[in-house]
C-alpha cells in the first residue's frame, strides 16, 4: 500500500483527559464514524476498541498509550489515546512529543480534575494547540457554565503563551457519538462527530517538517510480533525513510550503531500496513532495528544527529520485589528464580518509561509512579506465571543539602454529604490539610486536601469501607516539602499462623472470636503466614490447623455443624495497602498470601525487642 500524502495533509493529535472522562469512548466514535472498520468489525468492537489488554478491560482504564490513524476526506489524522490516571502519566509524557495538537476532554459535571491539570500543563509547555471538548453534557448534574469558568482559570494558570488563552470549545455525548459546535437545546436530536473532524483539520496545525533534510526520528514507543520482531514507533522529525535505507541508531549512552530498515509501516484503525515510504511529520513504525529503545534517535547514517531525550518525572513509590522465600515456593509458578524475575523486569524497562529497577540483595527495588502503576506490573507478572514476594510500598524522598524532602499530593475527594465527617476524621489522623470544601450537585461534597504521599498509603481502602464504596478519590503530586513527623500505627495487629498445616473449621471458629479471617477451611497455611486481622493492636499467634479430638462425650450444642463467617478476600491493591514494614506479600499465579518477613516466632520476637 502506498503513502502519497504530503505533510500538509497530516494531523497528529493526542486525546488527553482525567480518568473516566470519556477519552477512549470518544476515540471509538471517531474510528467508527470515519469508516475505519468494515461494518462487521465495528459490531465486534462496540466499546473500548483501543483498550486492548485484559487488565485495561477489567479495570476500565487506559494503561498504555495507543496510536491509531483514520482517514477523513484526503487527510490522515494520527490519534494518540493517552491514559487518564496519574500513575501512568509517564505514558502521556513520552507520547505528547508526537502530537501537534490535542483534544482536551472534560466531564460536564466534574470539570477539570488533577490529571487534567497535569496533562494540560505538559501539552502547553510542548506548544500544542488545544481543542476543548466538554463531554457527557447529558449528565443530570452537568454544570457547563461552571466548568467553562474553571477551564478559563486553568488556562490562565498554565498558559505559556498568550495565544494559548484562546481555544475553541465543543460539546459532546461521546457514548452516543454526537458533538456540536454550539450547546444544543435538544440533546435527543440526531448528531455525529463530523464537527470534531472539521475542528481538527481547521484548528490543529500540520506538522512542521522538512523532507529535504537528513532523516531523524525519536523512538517514542515499541511493539512486537512473531513475524517482524521489534517495531520502533515515532514521528519523523525531518527527512523521509524507505525500506532498505541504512540508518544510524543514536543510543542513550552516546554510542552509534548502523542498521538497515527492513520495512516501513503505518497505522489504520487497529491494523498496521506496509507503505512505500515514511515522510516527515507522519507517525510510522520501522522494523529492522532490534536493539532500539524508547528515547533513542534513528537518524541518517551519513549525518547522524540525536534528538533531545524524553524527560519523564521521577518515581514517587518503590517496593522490594524478589524471589519467593516461603515454604510453598516453587509449587505454583513457572518462573521463580531471581534471574528469571530480573530478566522480565529488564524487558519491562524497555517500554515502561516511568519505571526504575535496581538490584537489592537477592531481589530488586522497583520504583514507579504510584500504587496502581506498581500494582499493574505485579498483576502482569503474576498472570505470566511468575512467583515472587513484594514488600510494603515506600515513598521515594529527595535529599537537598541536609534536608529530606518528601512528595506532597493534592487529593480531591467526592463523597455523599452524610460521610463527610467520617472522611475528615480519617484524614485528620493522617495530618492532611483541608484546602477547600464545597457542595457539588446530587448531594455530593467535594473536599480538597494537601498531604504527604506516605499518608495516602492504605487510605483508599479505608475510605471505601467507611463510605460503603461511594467515595471518588483522585490525587496528583504538586511538589516536595520537608519531611514531617512519622504517623502512629493506623492498623490493628494481625493473626499469625502458629504451625504449617491445613486449616480446620473447628480452629477457624476460635480465630473468628479474635478477629477477621483471611483464610477459609481446608486451606494450606504455613507458620508465620498472616491469616487474619486482630481485634487488638498487637500481633497474635494462633493455631488454625488444630482438629477437634474425638471423645465418647456427646452433646447437642457442641457437635453441631460449625457456622463460619465467609473469609475476607483482599485484592492485590488492598494487600499492598495492608502490609506493614515487617511483612511481605507472597504473589503466585494462583494465590496472594500475606506473611511476616521473619517466619520463625522466636527470631521475630527477638528482632522486635
């Protein structure tokens, strides 16, 4: 398939927004209405077309940035669908340099949120032309005038140039595939997204590119398949590329290696197709460069010049991740050695730009952008058959002079008014500062706090429980401050298995009187495993493998069927929030087990003393 476009007919746009404001749904509509799919394909991919991985579909969020392209009249529109969650903002940072403009999607009820502010600031610093789309205008609690005022204030705060204060606003119902230039009086009227296609063509500039200069492309993403191997993806900054051309790979360490391009591919919908040549301004995928990494430059072989490296914000959380050391090691996973885990983490570093990995003892210190960022990595390893253990998340502090600085976050909470007191009491324990509080539509109160990142650990699960799952929390790092005082213990002690064996209903009935159980009957446990949460503040060893001895004595009360409360099952994120510094989480493909670092009770007591 040939590529006869010139640079003036190319538009590169990023779709940016806070999580759950409708980015991916809007991209679905753009793909369908541009007739990118055949009719039967569109039916197969009704929703969340771009969210391709299992975890993205299960969690309902975009985790990795996706690149697609559509044809509209004689224009080619490259679309970059970015994640909306702050933990994956590294994906946003590395892909924005491919765009010349962006669609900023804002919820008509919630307005600009923390991640909106983050991605918009990055877009404006990069000089991108912004088109605002106020989405979900059919919501009962929509407050469009208020949202427009908030957007004005946000642009005033973040704009780098005066002309960035002038931006077009469109209105949309992404789920129904409708958009308007002016706010409609009747939302039920027929509509489509043609107005957005025209807005992109008319408002987003074509890429500034010179085909006559030597070839240059920054590798912004990587892809793989079993036939062509590694694809290096990026926007051609200048020049053009044809299959068979010799190129130079300017590596991160300053060295240069010679390579030959095997094929040049372009995107269309969910597919890639081979093209005759790639031209400056277009986003292409090149094969033949097997050792390319994100941030490296593919340049002309005669006159190689490296482009500036992508700057990514530093990680804020780190965990220990190492081979499983429990008595059950090697029983449930295919890969359990330090070497296998290390190789997999090194492979992850190629595409996950927000991640850092350092060796620590027999394991590794893995640093990321937040609990969700690390949780997604752990879940990916688990599903691939890896068996390992992880420690409690720790905040990554900065040291300037003689001072230790810790990251500070802005936390925005939306909660039904009846639970405001509960939320404020919990955040008061964590020394959070209330910045703002006001009433939102539908009897919801919005609270804005500033607090250290370390005090956020474990907060989400506590508040979800205390508010019966009605709370919405979003946070974003705003800067660093001098490290504050340590928090007192926020969690009760735990119930610890006294011996290795199989749990019995008789023993679990006794354990229930002392706390909440995390294991059910007939489960294998080992000495030192955490099997429940104590009602008191101290840890308690308990034997849950003891069977009831048979006797000749019988009574109707003691020989009845044992009635057990169903066990409490913690998710991966809940388990990471739960563990303390002296505990570990054992992760295998089939189980999550909480345990003490030191399994021997005598050594554990000696260490604590």
